[in-house]
């Protein structure tokens, strides 16, 4: 227990298999869980007077009622067990004396310890070495299925993924009842040992992508998975971009739609969301409601979202470029109003815009970190009171306030917060470039952005696949516009789907 | 490695291009010049600039009266620089929409002023150019608190009874370059100082060829396809408004006559009630005769001056390259105007 690091601490993270090398026994198990306050064990005699058995479990992980009713009661009261000894007793227990959906005989320490952590109890017969029965009696204390708070639904399903991976797979299974829905479970995280499920539709999803995803999850050698980023950053190809390369959703219906399109899904225990990949840029402009609305309305809303992405990205930079470098491009009346409003403001336009952008980020962050009721107050105080006071005091010009507010509000239309965050980051960069070179700088920034986006790829699929021919496969249907569903007969070719036709 | 090289080259190119960028300026400290007047007085350029009435801000700031700046120097550049230097604010010429040229300057030659709009970074070729039958300075300073700009905009756009005869600096320079002369609308001030249309002047590279006033100016408008909105006063208290004009050019090789055909669509605005069809037809003939006289007068004057400011010769050479013969087709041809007047179908 000394504070000095062991020589192994300096070594590259070595993976131990098996994790527990002790031979299986009650004493060894007790040793493994020493200093664990939740470890419990109880001795009793089979049938009340027979062979001594010890049942071990972890409090909180195993459900007390199940343990009592399905394990202790039959052990103590079943008269058939009274006379049974050794192998015969074990056979009786496995074959049905215990009221459990499965009883497994284990001979290694690892699965027994894992079983206890997973909510099972371990049963040791006195005198039986290197054998234990593992009986699942897990507790079901978990958050119930709620509404998707980040992706509200007006016309459609209102259930949301929960933190339990098994609950989540059941939500998917209820929507995709085909046996072709495959679910493979990997365990990731050395200390967290988190179950991570990979889901795909066989015959539709690209098997190569499935293999790659599986390999990457299995290759993850980290301490634990506690955040969505733990999955995202280890699975995707590149981390040198702020743009999300993997799409996530809280909504099972949207997740299932992704699987139907030929994507591969990841569900991770402890995360109330599902990931879909490969991620292409169009995914971040889609909502779960797009297929629920009339196609004309959905197309219009989609166009608005793309337009808002351009607005949020360019408006601050465009304002700086026009006001500072190219005032002749501003309509006369607007120019006169800007001149008049800006006369008493002591700061340069560039400084004003950048300060307002930073202030906007601060307000947003403050609103997010506080409880919702106080957060709303902060937003009102910051947005209205401070903003208005700043304009009244001639600290910022109203035109700057309007430009930054328009850009900020337009950014909120993005269905993906990750994508919105990337746009915010690039907005700063474009504003700085515009302040250095006007429209030329802004144009150069846009070219740089396109160059960056064009270079992104996930699992062999270009990020801009819906808009480019980089994938060298036909696009399924228009990306910005949503056609009537009857016309959307093809899956997107860029995803390398095995079966491109999705309807007659 | 190769990708990195390209990236470096791109960055290098970007850096070089960056060097040629305009410098950034703050709009809050700018005075936006809207109207620029240039005169020639006693061997010097007199430049007068006006901002026009400056707008209220976004929060209802007080609107400010026009800022009028004037300077007199031997050269145009020095005069413009002196105008800019004479203000407390940074003078910005990027919003000059109206350029007024005084009579003396036009007679001496306005080309240096117009060419200044090509060379100057802030001045644009889209500015309206006017000849003033008098001093440009007086015209710039007229209009009181509003400045001259609103009135000039009305005259250029053809609103409120004006026929809209505006020409841009770019168009005038193009005509000067291609035709050797250009027509420029002329204005004069009345006793109250208000600006009114007053025909047009024919500019040549080295001076003013002459003025077209009255009927000749009307004819010029029709020849340029303008004149919509003009009212023709007829006998018996009747009036017809021109609602559309279309012109075309034909060439009679035998008589070496250039015929400018003009189709005028009209609407009877006064005294039309109860008129029989024959009477309406008679009115049309009357208008045709009147307008043919106007057009004919204009063409005769232009022919006498040998000023093909409408580019008729050039157009004809383009249409009939082997039949018109030589560059001097305009000077060596007879010019005639033919007018067809029609009533615009009602409803």
C-alpha cells in the first residue's frame, strides 16, 4: 500500500488474462473481494440438515427477494437435497432444484467474480474444490424508459434509450423483429468491464464495417467507459477534427432507421444513447421527425437547417469583412444606419464581434451548467439586460449584437450538438480570417473548411459522401430534399450496403 | 510529403495575395459621400462632396444634416484629397451614387474626371453622371437638409413624373471609348434651387460637342428606347402617355439610308372619352408625325456634328458587315426616323 509506483506502473498498459489467477475456491473468492463492504456470504445446510453450502453475492447487485425465494428457500426446504452429497447434489441443483432461468457450473475464478459483479450469486459446496454454481439473481434497479429530452418528438414515438444496454437492445428488438438483427457483445474498459453491443442488420449492413467496428472496440484498452467520448474517439478514424464522425441519438426509432439504412449501431451500457456509423455529414442535419412530416414540409425544414448552418458559420465573419473591408457592398441605408449606430462605440468592429461571440459562448455555458430554472434566468439576464445595457452604454453597436444573435440562434437549429459545436469553433476561425483579409480571408477560410471536410472519412466512407462522388457509388436519393417515401427506394450507396433496394 | 508541399505552396500564394488586400477601416468614423460635383473654375478643379442626410441609427439616434465639403486645386487628385482632408471624419467615396459635372468642365473635357472613376479604388462605375447647365457646386448643395441625392435618385429612376434618363459613368465611358462620344443627361436648377431635367449634352473626349434641348432631347430619349412616362400634349386638351418604346435599325443599301424605327405604345390619359376609332387612329397619326419630327431633328443634329453617340454605325456594321462599307457609315449615310404609334390594349 506504499505510495511508490511499482515498476509495472511505468510499463505500457499490459492486459492480464486471466484477470484472477487464483484457483477457484470459497477462500480465494473471499480473498478477491476482501475490503469490499458489499460482499456477503451465508452458510446453510442443504434441505436443512444435509451438506454445507456457502452462497456469496454482492449487496445491491443481487436482488434480495430473488436470492431468498429462488435460491435460499429451495436450498433449505427441498427434501431431495437433504441426502444428496457431492456430485449428486450438484447435479440436482443444476437440473432444477433452484428456481433460476440458468445455473452455470464454473471452474475459473474470473467468470465467478464477473458473475457476482453482474448480479449473480455463487454457490460453493463444502468439499467441492474448483467448482461453483453461478446463479443470476440481478437487481433491476435502473432508470425507467423516459422521453428523449434532447430530441423531442411531436409526431412519433416518445421512448428514449436508458442506461441499461439490455433495455436498449430490447427497445431496438421491438422495432426490428427480424432475426437478421444481430447483436454482438464486447466488453471494454479494464476496470469498468462495460458491455458494448454492436448491432446490425445482416444482409443490409456492410460486413467489413461490422468487423472493423468490432475489432476497434475489442482493441480498446482503457480503464473505463464513463462517457460517450470514450466510445467515439476510439472507434472513429480521426480525432483532429471538431466535426463529429459518428452520429448519436437518444431515440430508438432513429437508431433503427439508421440500421435500416445499412449503418452499424453501438449501444454501450451506462450510456443512454446509441451511436450510428459510418457518420456522414447529412446525418447531422436530419431529425427523427423528418420522415414523420409531409415530404414538402420536411424538405423545407431541411433546407432551413442547411441555410442556418451557413448563416451561423458565416454571418459574424461576413459582418466583419463587409463593415471593415468592403463597406461599399452594404446597401446604402443599412450602411448609414451602421455608421450612425457605431459612432460612439469605442471598440473596433473585429473586437466587438469577437467579444460578443465569446460572451455568447459564456452565456450558453453558464445556462447549461446551472439548474434549468436558474439557467433560464441567466439567459434572460445575460441576453436581454446585459446585452441591452451594453448597447445603451455604447459598448457594442446594435448591428454587432444583431449579427451575433442571428448567428447564435441559427446554430440552435442544428439537430446535432456536436456538429453545432464544430460550426461554432469554425465560426471563430472564419471571423478571425475575415478580420485579417476581409472577404478574401473569409473565402480562404471557406476553402480551407471545404478542404478539411473533403479529407474526412469514416470506415472508408467520405464524410461529404452525399454531396460528392468520392464513394464512387450512387447516392440513394436527394440529400437536402426529402422525396415522398414511396420514391425513396434506394439505400445510400456510399455505405456499401449489401442490399440497396429498400422497398418494392 | 507531396501534400505538405502543395499546402505550403498554397499558403505562400495566400500570403502573397494577402499583401494586395485593402486595409481595414472602421465605419463608425466614416462620412459616406453620396454626391460628388466637379467644376472647372479659373483654371482649377473645384470638387464639392455631400453626404446627404445621414440616417438615424438602430436606436433612433438623431439624424444629422448633410456634410458638405469643398476644395479647389489645380489637379483633380489634389482636390479630392483636399476634400477628404477637410473633414473631421474619414471621408469615404465608396457610396458616390451621383456625379455632377459643371458646364465649364464639360466644355473643357470631362474625360479625366470620368477616368478617375476607373482608377480610384473607392469610386465605382455604377454612379449616375449628370451634366449641370451651370455650376455643379450649386447643384450639390441644393436640397436643404435632405441634400441633392434624393432628387437625383428620383430623376435617375424615372419616378414621380420623371422619364428616367439616367446614365452611369461606366456606360458613358464605354460610349466614349467605342463611339467617340456619349450622351449625358443634363439638369438645371430652377429659381427655388430644385433640379429639373434639361435635355442632354453630347460629350466627346476633348470637350462638349453640344446640347440637345426641348424637342431634340425628346427625340433623343425615344432613340435610346427611353421616354416611357413622358406625356405628349395634343390639341383639344388631350394627353397621351408613353408606356413603352422599342427601337430598331434598318439599312437601305440603295439609298444608303439608315432608318431608325421606333415603336411607341401609348395610353390616352386625358380627353379620350367618347372618341371614335377613326378619331383615335387620327390621333396616332398626329403623334407619329410629331415624334418623327423630333427624332428626325435629333438625327440631323447628330449627323451634322458627326456624333454617333448611339452607336448606330457600329450596330449597322455588325448587322451588315459587307454591305455598309467602311467605318464612316454614320457620316456617309442619310439618317431617317420612322415612328409607329399604337394604343396600348386596355385591361
